[in-house]
C-alpha cells in the first residue's frame, strides 16, 4: 500500500514538473521570439539597431544574475523552507529582470522625445523663415534636415525619404507623428495638414505653435523645479527600506535570513512592499502635473 502511495505521489510530481517545464520553455520561446523581435523593432524606431538575439541574450543574462544574487541572499540549501524561499524570490527577481530591455527602451524613447520637443521650437522658426523666403514646405523641412541636430534631423529625413519613394505627404506626416509619439508633433502635423488643405497662412501658424510650445516647456520646467523636493522624497522613501534590507542581508545575514525564512516574516515583507508601492505611487500622482 505504501509503495502505491509513493508511486502516485511520484506520478503526480512528475506530471506537475512536466507541465511546469513545458510552460517555462514556452515562455522562453515567446520571450526569445516575439518579445525580443518587437523590442528590436521599437529600438529601430529610435535608430538603435540591435539584433533580437542580442536582446534575448541580454535579458536571460540579467535574469540569471538576478536569480543567483537573490537566491544567495535569501535562500538556503540546508533546509527545505530556505530552498523554497530562495527559489521563489530568485524567480521573481529573474522575471522582473527580463523586463529590463523594455524599461530601458521606454527610458530612451522618453529621453529622445524630450530632445525632439526641445529642438522642435527652433525647427519651426527655421521652417517659418524658409517659407517667408519663398521655399515650399518640403524645402523647408530639407533645410531642417541639413542644418538640424539629431533626433529631429533623423526623423524629418525619414519623412522626406518616404515622400520620395511614393508615400503621400499626409501619410508620411502621419507616420512621423506616430513614430515620434509627441503631443507637440501632433499639433504641428495637424496645423500643417490643415493649412495645406485650406490654404491658411502656414508661416504665422508655425510661429504661433513655436511660441505655444516654448511657453508650455517653460511652465513644465518651472513645475519640475517646484516639485523636485517631493519627487526626491518619494524616491528616498521608496528605496530606503529596500536599501536597509539589502545592507542587513550583506553584513548581518544571520539576523535577516531567519526573518525571511519564516511565514510571518515573509508576510510582513510582502505587506511592506505593498505599502511602499502605494506610498510611492501616491507621491508620484501628486507631483506629476500635466500641462
């Protein structure tokens, strides 16, 4: 009878392990395929040409480092509870590390969009002056590409290349607006398209848009300066408990490991993480003011 029970347990465990392995390998294939290819295409939108295979390799390397580091800090191979805790925490850290390429992409896109908006004001003034001199809108954009800096010169150059290969002006402008993802560029694209269809004074419109963007950026910089202290407080309050816990794990592991290897201690840690996240999101919501 005991042998039958053991056999049933072994069968159930083998089936569960098989299902988990199948799910793991399916996730790995999806990450190495669809996820990395989509991320690579988005990197290409900001003129960073990284092969999808390199993105997948970087993600797996970061996941492996995060898993080993967290397992060494929180886990133990001498008892079952410590082993399970180390595996769970290490797996969570590895899963979060797989998102690092996408988060890096978001940061780079945001920084590029900010630089584009800063250069857009001068570009609009130059385009307005070119139109006053008798140039067409296409020639004015060519002047921006020739004399401008990246990223605005790169984006407008792609726009010109699309118009040269047969894409209509409206479609190329819509592609530029979608690729940049800037509200200011959306305003400029709408103004240019409206002026082309109705025959409005595009020179005056571009000057007004440049003035509007400049004033909005001035107000945003002023608000960013006034809310700098609040944003710094949110960062410090959110990171301080994690930093203290990491230092305790490094310098006093004998005090922290029993805490992490107990059910009550793990529940307290999860509650602390939830409360810190709620506090950080609340502070972020307060200091983020849309213009």
